[in-house]
C-alpha cells in the first residue's frame, strides 16, 4: 500500500492517492471528517482553523461506501483559496505579490530556497506547511478502518505541553474519552495548568511544543521483520512519525529511559501459560527485533514549538541579505493536539501497510481470513 499527497497550504486543496487497498473495505466520510475536525481542535490553535473547517471529498476508488480495489483519491479543499487565488493560481498567479523573503528560523524557508533555487520562500513554505497533514489524517483514517476490521485499535493522548508533563501510565481503556479534553490530557488538573502556561506563552507572542503518545492494541505478533533493516516495524513507525512537521524525536516503549537503566530493568521476561507465551511487563513497547510481539505498541513523539512566532525572530532578508525580523503569517501558539491526531493517523497507515505486506490479498474478506489464522 502506498500513499502520495499533493497540494499547497493556500492552493486549491490537498490531495491523497492511496494505492493497494483491498476491495470491499468500508470507507466512512463521516469518520474521516470527525478526525479532520479533531486535527483542527485543541487549545492554542490559531484563526485559520475557524476558516477551513476541513471535510473530505472522496473522488475515486470508492463506490457505495466500499473500496473497489483501485487507487483511492481523497481531497480536502482549502476554503481560504478564494482569497488566495490571485497569488496561488496554477495558471495566472501574480508571483510578485505575497512574496516571503524574511526567512523564518526553524522552518524550511532558507534551506528550501537554496536547494530549489527559488527567490520567494512562499514556493517552499506552501508545501512544507503542516497544513499538508490534513490529507494524511484523511488517508490514515481509511487505514484505521482496515485495522478495525481486524480488531486492532489505535488511540493516544497528549503527555506533555509546554513543560507540563503527565508521568502517569494509563491503560488503553482509560484513554477512551481523552479527546474531550481541551488539550487531550487525561488529568483535568494538569490540563488546566498547561492551558494557563499556554496563555502566558501567547501573551509573550511565543510558541510551545509537547509530547504525544500513541497506543496500539490488538495487533498480533510477527508484523515487520528482523531479516532486513528495511522491513523493521519500529523503523517504519519511527520514520512515519518523524515525517510529521515539527517532530524532533521518537521513542518506542521505554525509549531513551532504557539507556539509563540496567538490562534487568529494561527487558520483558517471557512466561508461558494457558494463553501461550506472554510477558508481565511491556517496556519494549510491543516491538522486539523489529517485529510486533503481540503486546500493546507504545510510541511517543516530541513536537518542537511552531517556528512561526507572532513577534518574529532575527533573520536575514533573502533579497538584500540585510538583518530582518522573520515573516509572520497566521500561526498557532501550540498545535500539540493536532500533532496527536496526525501521529495516530500515520501510525494507522504504517500498520495497515505492514498487514497487507504480510497477508497480501485482493479483498477485505481475504485479509480478515488470513489474519484470523495467525497465532
């Protein structure tokens, strides 16, 4: 299964083509729209989220709510394009207007204009923008549906915001209603504390990041491989999470804490009983040797503060090479809730890819039958 996305932040829309989905997989527009709305929510988001109100348009590959086995094409329209058409039209854009030359530290602006020989950072930022993730959430929700047919659930929460960290370990079931929280945090007290911290950050015209945790329940063992590095499940998941704009670190299970502990405190001992092989702990985060081991998969991703600050940082003007303040467009104070939804979505897509790689089938019925036969 392969995903290709296209589109610019202020262009006509964002598009995804998914190749390799089996036929007869249910696709629910309402579910995709719900996750798109979750991506736009969360305390600390900016004004653009009120403009867009994202919904998906299923353009191809689905009939009567079921996939056909052909490529699926999804579109998330940019409603703000009506105000940008004069500057972003593929045919007759006024490229002399809305230029961005005051390059933003922490963004793709400078490296992008040098790499692609541009004289306007807009040609970089329009694609590098995290707006692109809207269509990845749409595609990930389709993949989530495939996993659900196999009894695999994916969830998550925000573990840390602006330095306010929740160190408690929650069960998968305890996270069921966490998306009702303004910051997707299970603890109401910590959520309130984090919101106050974000208010202070906003007052200072600054931005903040955080840490999200994604959990996967119900995936059987053996997905991924130890035979070649390119087939490792943890490598694929880490790569997908790192592909999200603003992600600077990924952990599996204990993650970096494992480097500070002894082996006896890190490795999960193996037992055997009526339910077969099992472990009493899950410090490995459900992945050993690059393969799922049947335990719950636990992943964390660290999101840096958004690089577009309303007060701007010191930089250089691309045209004059003179000192300047970085360009500012609409920005969020913190988008960690969006990051959590995006992280779940890319994890769903990778897991669906690994399932289909191992089980390879033309129809959903075949996939389910083959999965049921696995130990």
